[in-house]
C-alpha cells in the first residue's frame, strides 16, 4: 500500500480517536455537543465542496483512471440486479420497471459482448475487470459508461457481486451532497420529515437557528418532546392531518413571528401514508406589508369618500344661494326697468351663469379625477351633432362680428357608436375657448376621416382661430394649467385651465389624443383625433313637448313646496303665484308630512337637505303609507349634481328631479311634463336619438312609456334607463350566485322583485319567464328545472341590457 495512503488512514484514525475521547467525557453538556456537531457539519460541507470541485474537472484524465464512481450495482452471479441505489437519477424516463431486471438488460446490444466477456472473466478468475459499454439511461437513450466488476469487494459465496459504473460523457453531480447543502441552508424556512408517531426523521433549514435550535434538536424526537404544550396545540393539526393523508395549510404565530405552514402526506407505491412532510416559512414581513397595504387602501378609500363628501357639500353650498340669485334676476327681468337697471341685471345674469359654469366644470373635474366618468357606447349621427354645434356657435360668432365656418368631410359615416354627450362636451369647450380669445377674424372647425376600416373610423376634429394665440414656451402646459398651479402658467390665455384640462381627460377616455399648435398674436389650432366604432343602427326622430310661460297651464294646480332656505321659499312664492297655482310653502320635512296627511296635492316639490326630516325621509314615508298622496308626483329640488345621488333619489320614490340653480321656464316645463298637461299648439319638434334594435329573444325594449313620463327630459330619460340596466345587471349577478350556492329562495325572491321593471318596458316575455322562476323556486319548489330556466332568461336579459344602453340619448 502506498505510503501516502497509510498516512491518510493514520490521520483518520487519530481524528476518530480524538472525537471519541471528547464524546466519552461525562462533563459534556448539550451546548458542547451542539458545538461539536456544528464543527463536524462545517468540515463536512468543506469536504462536499471539495468533492464537487474535483468532479468538475473534465478531460484532464481518462474516465477509466478516475477514482470517483458515479454509482454502484449489487447483482447476483446471474447478473440480476438486487440493488441499484442512485441509478433512478439516470433513468427517470422509464414509466414502468419489471420486478426482476438483469444488468445485461440495461446494456445496449452492440456492446453486450464486452459486458459478457468482462463479467465471465471476473467470475472465473476472481479478479477485477472492466467493460466499456453503452448503458441505457432512458427510453431511446444511452450513455457511454465504464462498468468495473470489483471482485475484491464482492462475496460470491453469498451470490453478491459489486459493479461500479462511471459515465464518460458527463461527470455526475452528487445529488445527495447538493440536497444536504440546500436543505440545511434554506433561508427563512424549515423542513421536517416525520413518521406516524410524529417522530422527526429529517430536519433542515436555517430558520430554527433564531431560537437556538439545530437539526439534532428534532431528529429522533417527537413533536411532543420539542414543543411546549401551547405550541403543540398550534402545530398538532398540521401534523395530524398529514399523517391521516390530508394536505393542509395555514398560519401560526410562534414567539414573535408569523409562519405559513404547509403539511402533506408521504405515501408509498401502494398509496398508503407512511410519513408526513411539513414546511414552515417565516411570513412576518409579508404580514406587516399586507397590513400596511390594507391600511393604505382604507386610507385611500377614506380620502376618496372625503373627496365625494366635499364635492357634494361644495356643490350644494354654492348652488343653493346661486339659485336665489338666478331666480330673482329672472323675476326682475319681468319688471319695468330703465336702461341702466337693465344693464346691471344683464351683468348679474352673466356673472351668475359664469359662476354656475365654473361650479359645473370643477365638479366634473373632480368626477374625472375620481374615475367616475365613463364613455358610453350609443349609436348617433355625427353629422347631426356637428350641424347642431354649427347652428349654436355661428350665432355666437356673429355677436362678436367674427366669421364662422364648419367643414365636414364627405367620407364621414352616417352613424357611429360612442358617447355623443362627451364628444359634444370636448368640441364645445374648444369652440368656447376659440370664440373667447378671438376679437377679430374668424373661427373655423373641420372634421376629417383619417382612417377607416370595416369596424372603426378615426376622426380628426380641428378648431382654428385668429385669436391672441399662445407663446411657444407655454404650449407644454396648456392642457394641465388647472393642476399645475404654476405662476408661469397663470398668464396662459388669461387662465384657460378648466375647459382644456377637461378636454384632455375626456379625449384620453376616448383613447384618442389632442394636440395644439399656436403662435402669439396669430391664433391657435387644436386638433383632436378620436377613434369611433361604425354603426348600422339608424336613430329615429322623436318629439319632445315644450311649454310657454304665458299659457298659464298650471293655473289652479295644488302644489306643496318644502325648502328650508328662506330666500328660495321667497323666490318660490313669487314664481308659484305668477303661475296662478294654489300652493303651500313649508320649511322642513316634518311640516311637509303634516301637510300631505291633511289634503291631496297635484304635485310636491321637496328640497333634499332639510331639518327634522329631509326630502328622502319624506318620500319614503309617503310611499310606504297608503295615504292621500301615496301616488302624487314628487320632484326633488336638489343642489347635488352627482349621478349617484340622483339615482338614489329616483330609487326611493321621487318621480323626477330639478338641479339647483334652475330657471323658471325649466321648472315650468318639468312640472307640465310630469303632470302630462296637453298643449298641442305649443309643441315644437326637438330631435333626440334612440336606437331600435330587435333582440334575439323576441322581446323589444320599448321606451314609449318612459318617453311619455320623461316628456323631453333627457337627463331623466337616461337616468331611468341607467336605473333599469343597473338593476338588471345586479339581478344577473344574484342569479349566478344563487345557482352556484343552490340558493333557490334568493333566486325566486329576486325574480319576483324584478318583474315590474321589465313589464314597464313591455318585456312581457322575460317578465313571464321571471314569474315562472318565481313559481318554481318559491311555490312549486321544482328546483331541478331552475338552472336551465334561469340560464336561458339570463341570456335574454343580457341582450336586453345591451339594447337598453343603446337606447340612451
């Protein structure tokens, strides 16, 4: 034996004696043993790393000269494989393995002679031999391999032969070494393998070191040996479920940290649970982050709510006195005034209208910032929209002695699908600014088709003026002046931030873009590019009713008005007296209820915010009781301009609403329409667009009754349709949830509740189907038939919802 080999053996023997001597000392405590274990573990890892470094050197020596083997077979003298530890790392492609496998079966046929020769020589001459073969390591896969029959290590008397194998083409990575290194160094987590008696077979991970625990603190011990009773109660459910064949997960607090626990069974080839594995991961930082995110979300929601409250209050507080200003100015115009007084009234009227414009714009900007503005998809005539704008702004241009022109591309489609109201808002803002900042010359608008496909059309709208223009250095800020609050930008066109800021945001919602080119004292050109869908749906013309104050159509009508603002009550008294109505004025909701109990009224006008009882409380009370005025039309007088508020008023029982401030003629027309007062001679046609589209269900969304009720009020018309679509979509969601949870009662109740709204729009087919669902769920209790019926009517309702949205104007 070589001298260096003897020295190596002597060194190992000396190290072994030293360790044994240490371990035999009685004064050793647990801490000393842990230190020894850590020392051995440290040096073991160094050995493993050295092994990995050695086997990474390929090509320096021939494969057969290597002393490192990739694995070993234990076979009998017939070459049947008795044991092949580790070889599964090389033949993972085998889906099935026979109970009895011969080593020759793993040798490629072309090299079988080399194998047989070496094996027979080893057996007959009792000496080590080698064979270079192609060893099968998978389906249609083999690798060059050296088989070494080690007869010195074999025991042929017991029918055992040791065969080492080494692959020539690739050094084998020692997976066991890697696994041990990885397992012992898992950051922030621990891994445990335990048997059916909750005894730890294997432990790994670095997390336990936080609590002065090592792997030896677990291996060979049970759950009940390691943890206190309190901690046992926390962990036992995970261990127990894994041993009983179930996967389980959850969170546990241990000491000051939170751990995510996942436990799973370990099963044998027959599917029997033989052990369990548990992974414990420290998620304390994640929980802290989650708590911060939840807190941030709650704070954002509170801030958003605060914005909404501020917005509503600001709007209300400004609109209420503004209603008196506009109202009394309106009344003053009817009196005899000299020239100077007429001028003053005109200035007051102009200023109040400007203030109202600013309030509306600020409210709208807040809504944009809170993502509460949406682009609708309604079919409309783009040509008609442009012609209406031309009619309005041609007159305004003439008042300033300006030329006005409108150019429309001949390729413009007849009908498109989009949001005509928002598009009109964009173009109106641009035209208003152009006229405002142009004192001489002209204002022109053009519309061109820049691109057209089978489904889409890109339109370019340009508004050009010969006004004061914008300095080049200010152009980058023109669309965000209002938000910037920049001293530099205050001079831009005298403060044009609101309208252009709104334009920019609306164009973005349309998925378009807006640009500007301008020269100081020469004029500006604003260009808007907006993509719109092409539409085949043809709008139909309808008639709205319009009334004249001189007709005194409300003479003798019994009207109750409740408003806590004394100026508004005084204004209302002047107006109602001028209409020759029989009216009663009260200053709060309690007085309104008392009056409604005593006599019948033709109409009730209720302010929303009043002391003692507000307008909403009054309506709920009146509608709930079958009293004198249970069916009397009730109109909300409100300074709240938010759509959500308006919808809530309509849902609780108001027939309609008027937003403060309002003009006398506006309120007069509203009341006449609600009371359906006939005035054929004074009707004048005002066009509005509604889409007629046949749904696949056979039912048609019929807006005839709604048109009659709305009597030309577009806002009310659209709000009622919004109310219907929101309720229908809620119904669909509740049907879906009811089917999923098999909650037949909720399905029946929701179907019953929805029937009147579908009947109102002449959807008799769907109303009948809802009645059937109600009967099946609540009366007949034939639950098996419900899913098919509910799914069928849900599909029909989805089609009607699309049609209803398209019918808005």
